[in-house]
C-alpha cells in the first residue's frame, strides 16, 4: 500500500552529491539548486555515485509495495543500492511521471513539491517529507520523519 521515493527520503542525495564532487555542503533551499543543476551532468550516468549514496535509515515504518524514483540510471542500479543498504525487497520504478507507477488510493512519501502536488492531484495519498526546499507548500500531509506516516 505504500511507496517510497529514494533521494531526499531514503537516501542523502544532496550531502553525497556535494561531498562526491568536493562542493560546499549545505542543504539547498530550492529544489533547483544551482550547484546541483550546474554539476549534475558529472554524476548523471556514474553508477558508482548512485550506488554509494548513504541511506538516512533502512528502518521503514511499513514495508514497501515499491520504490519510485526519477533517477537517471536504470532501475537495477537503484535496486542494488537499496539492497546494499538493507532495505526490504520491492520493485523499483524509474521515470519522470510517478503517477504512472502508483495506483490511485495508494500512499507515497516524497520530498519534491512538484511530485507531491502531482500525486495528490492523481488521488494518491502523498506525504511530503519536510525539507528546506519544500517549505512553500502548505499542507497537513507534511511529516518530519517516516515514523509519522499513518496508513
């Protein structure tokens, strides 16, 4: 019944991105942070980068029906990263339109405002994991940690 986003929810993409590329490390306040936008091409197809992003935790409050991501690498790369980090096995769906993978009436956890808005509009109960770059979204579905999820 529940799906999880990867980067920003289960994995510390931004912290790893800055460290991996030797960039100044601080939480972006906008999703389209110039440091990420200007350097993303350096890691876009670098499987080693995607396989070594540290997980925030591998303890999920509910077992996943799947993981849904917009990563630019094949699903098997993300799946390998998940299993290496000790997450429960579940299908990994990769694509720009997350609504194509998550059935209406399901639950999703995401950190990107645009995904949250699209999923909510599509009838998915979506929790927005609090980040500096999604503060402009006013919602009662904001959570500060995964333990706040209620199915």
